[in-house]
C-alpha cells in the first residue's frame, strides 16, 4: 500500500514576510494621505462653524442697530457671570457645538474669578476682533474707545471679525499685539502678551478667518494676518477705510 504525502496548505515564512512587507509599504503610503484628509476635513468643518457664527453676528447686528455684541455684556444668563460675545450669539444659531473646532489644541478656556483660575469654563475655540466693538484711532494706545457698528466699515469683506484661537484666555484678540509679537512690527499701543500667538497655526500653518461681511476663508499665518498698518493686507478697525 502506497502512502500519500501530506501537502501543507499554510504560508511559508518567506511568504509571510513578503506579505508583511507589502502591508507596511502600503501603510506608509496611505497613512499620510489619510492624515491629510483628516486635516482638510477639520479645516472645512471649522470654516463652516465660523461662517455660521459670522452669520449669527450679522443677524444680531440687524436686531441692535448694526452693533455687534460686546466682548462682555453686563447681563447674566443664569451662570453668575457676564455674558461673552460668542455666548450672546447662541440664540441665533442654537448650537454651542458651532463654537468648537476639532483641530483645536485645547478646547474651551477658563474664565478666572477671585482665587479660582477656572471659575467658569467657556466652550469656545474661536475669538472675536475687539477692534470692531471698541475701536480707537491708530495713534492712540487703546484710550478713548467708542462703540462701533458694521455700517461704518467701507471694506467689510477685508475686515477680520472672528478667527481661531488656541490660547488659554480668548474672549477677544488684539491685532496690534499680533503685529508686534508675531510679525515683529510694534506700533504704538502694542506690547508682548503671553499666548497671543497661539491661535495662528491651527490649520496647515494657517487659520480660518470670518470677515465682517459674513464670508470665510483660510489664510496663511502669519503673513496673511499682518495688518495694513504694519504693511500687510488684513483690516481690523473702522479706521481702515477707503484707500487707507
């Protein structure tokens, strides 16, 4: 009686090593592609959030004689604190989620009070251009502030309204401090502020910006955020009018 030899149905060690090598090569090729796709998705999502927040800002302005919300409003919505700009917009967009960006390095920020460094947690990942609310002339040092309106802007499509911010304290941004600390051009009234530069690198070496006319776009940082006063193209205040 002739015995039959057994034939193995498994892989040899060499075959397994070849398969592992092919999988590793494919992973090395595809992982950066997936990572880039995720970054682009986060950018698009946050851009959409900012667009809706800008629309809510303009809706608020329609109800309040073209004026935007204050950075701090002297009324309480039940939390025992003043109301911030972004909090005032919630009745217009109905979603706190719009104030959050998945690409943020740190979600939300703490509002200190007394000895408590985080007396109130605010879930916002964006910040507002304070110069559209309390604006001063380019020759002053933030003295003599006045209440401004959207109607005063001759170039709202070029004027920053809202942008990303990953800092620990972000109810508002000051463009002069950005020009000084990031661009190195220190105009009168500017001084170094720890953390001011933290909102300029969130999306592919740039940030999303919502403009005062409601449109949004990604701009490269820091070049795209330098003010016209410092030789750049971004407009921040009602004093950036006409050909100035």
